């Protein structure tokens, strides 16, 4: 897949997407990067640490989150997209459920639309993605079901039916998002099967409650658990891991790839 002139081997490599939340209430880092200056500094840090994509979000999707208007979300994310684009040609993703925000983000320099309303994405959102030619990350935001891989395929096919090119679609199984602890763990365990859908996969486990529940630690203590899921993602053939801690997860990916390369598997 080509994104902003960069070739991504989404079959044989795993890339790190760095999370940049410009919200006051995100579960892990709400309020830390609210100002444009702080957001840009954090983006620079993640780029220097090796992130391949920056994912910018202006509305929290944590449990019990408070929705904001499209106008407020645009006010939060568009200046940051422009600031990052001014200092780097790194691919930028915008994490949003609103077509208006997606449209403005693409105009400001974003390359990827990342929506947590995968199967329920609005016709307007699908239209924005189709017309812009942006890469589309679709999150499965419902409970786990048997034959889960088939559900991911159905989700992606909805985008194809709307005219979005299949080579522009990435699926996310949606760790969290109303799933039970057992369902989340089962999805992670089944990654080697789920990555065989024919669509590249993004996995977002970073600092999530599935890790906190197993380790009985607060958000601040979930790095080791996150790295564990990153290692499993690399071994399973996941294309992108979406994380808060770029440097440590980059090291985990690099180590995994070195071991796999030495065995002749890649």
C-alpha cells in the first residue's frame, strides 16, 4: 500500500502508529497534548522514535465518553494536522466518526480516516473516503461472535460496496468497544487466524483495560502488557499496531523481526 508516497509492506512487516490525542478526557493521556505546541512536540517525539504513522484524535472513545460537536472536534484536530504536516511528510491518520471532520482533515493534509464506527459508518463518511481516495481503517465496534473473521470481511465489504477500493481498506478487530474481557483475550489469541481475511489488520491494545484487568495495574503500569500484545501481533502478521509508547514498541517490533528473519520465515 502506498500512503503519501511511502510504500508500506502490510503483508510482511508491522508498522507502529503513534497515538496523539488532543482531548481533555481520553482514558490514558487526556489533557496532556491539548495545546497545539504540546501536540506538535509529542508528534516530533514519536516521529523521532520511529513511528510510521501519527493518529490524531479529537474526541475520546473511552467507556462513558462525552460526545463533542463536529465544530469542536475540527477546532481541536485541524490545527494540529496542519502543524504536523508543516514539519513532516509522515502519513497522518485522523481518528473520527464524523464525515465533516474527515473531510476537513483530508483537506488539511491527513491521509487516513480511522473510524470506530466500522460496520456502522455513515453513507456520508463512506462517500468522503471514496471521493478522497484516503486509506480507511474500519474498527469492529460490536461484541465478539463466532466466525469473527467473517464479520471483519463483511465490514470491509460494506466499504467496497460503497465504492472504496479494497486495497485502501484496513480492518481493526476493536479491542474494547463493548467486548467482554474474555472476548478481548480471545481475539488476541485468534490473531493468527484473523489476519488471514485478505485485508491488512490494525491492532489497538495500548494501555487498554484488557491489560489492566489481567495485570491488576493502573493505566500507568500497562506498558509491559502492551508490548506483549505487540509481540503477539508481529508473530500473527498484524500490519499496524496503534500505541502510546512508540519507542518501546518499536524496539519490540524490531527484535521480533530480527528473530523471524534469522529463522528464514521472512
